[in-house]
């Protein structure tokens, strides 16, 4: 018997699918050759939307994954799988589609809930444009408002104790090494790059225009990102920020089953 919660969840899935199809319709041109495919639940619908275009459109395209999940999605849809390491140094991806764990009002992102953040960032950084698809639960005024699990940080396993100490020193609230569920098994998550993941919660990250920005005890997105990258042993961080890493548009599935989009403001 269907419950109200089941109906609401089905409506969200319907909206995520509609947002993904709209994003593909508006940003995947038939002339494109190289397309990045990210990770997460909304990307399932992105691949479905691409496959629905048919071989006449997709046969001339190659799709580059950010991890095992998206590679499986690509091949299961009979799309051609590409590899970033084989992409020529003079070739860029035409577009990348991916999800996010949280999006702020300036389209900064937290990503890495699925532990693919380093490969996601490599694919995004190689794309001429990045299109993000999420549902309404991922939208917040500031990063760290809705996503309480912390900023995912990919770390060399040998550096984990030191990185944890330094994270606490700069204000992280109980950072932890990510384990597979159930936590009592104490089996640590290992990324596709054979690294560990630390989840580091911080108070909500401010924007440069906020009146309290850069006051003691606070971090802006850009300042914290720069500081985290300075820590020896940190391979990559789950903050997507700045001109290269931000999406140019975010497509959002809403609670009522409809969609809306947010566009990156011109610099």
C-alpha cells in the first residue's frame, strides 16, 4: 500500500528525471564528441536522457566517466566509454553532467558523498562547461547548511592522522575517516584512487560578500578551499568553486514534480 512518503519520494524522482532530461536537451548538442558523465542518483537519469536520443545522435560521441558507477551506466546504455588518460592534451570535453551533495546561492558545490570527488574534479576541469543536476534538497544558501556530513577530503592513507590533527586545528568539527556501513565493522572506504576519505564538517561557509566574512572563526568557500589544499597529504577536496570548477547551470527537481534552473552569474 502506497504511503504519502512513497508518493512524495516518487514525485522527487519524477522531478529529478525531468531536470536531467531538460539539462541534456539544452546542453548536449549533436555536434559534441566528448562528454563527461559524473556520479550519483541524478546521473542515472542523465544517461537515460542521452541514450533516448538514439544511435543516430550518440554514435559519434564518447563518454568519460568519473568512476565505476558512471562507467557501468555508460556501457549499460550502449554508449561508447572513453578514458581521460587517452584524451589528447589539446582536446577538451564539450560538456560534463554531474550531480552534487549541496549547492549554495553562488553555485559553489560540495561533492564527494560517493567518494568519486578527485575523478569528478578531473573531468569537470577538462570540460568546456559543467552542468549540474540535483533535487531541491541539495539547495542551500551557504555550503554546510543542509549537508551536515562534512566536506569530503581525499587523503593519502599514510597522512590520515596528521590531516585529522590539522583539520581540527583550523576549525573542523569532529572530522572522521569514512567507513562503510555499518560503522562498527570499521571497514574504511577506499577510493578508486586507493586513497582514504575524511569527512570534515565546518560551520556554514560564507561568501566573500557576507558582512562577517574573514572574521576570526569563520571561513569563506575560497579561503577554506585554499587552506585545505595546503595540507600535506591531501590529494583533493570536495569543494567545487571558482571559474573552472563551478557549473554554468544547475537544474533542480522540485518537491512538486516540476523543475527550475539556476544560471551562473557573469563575472
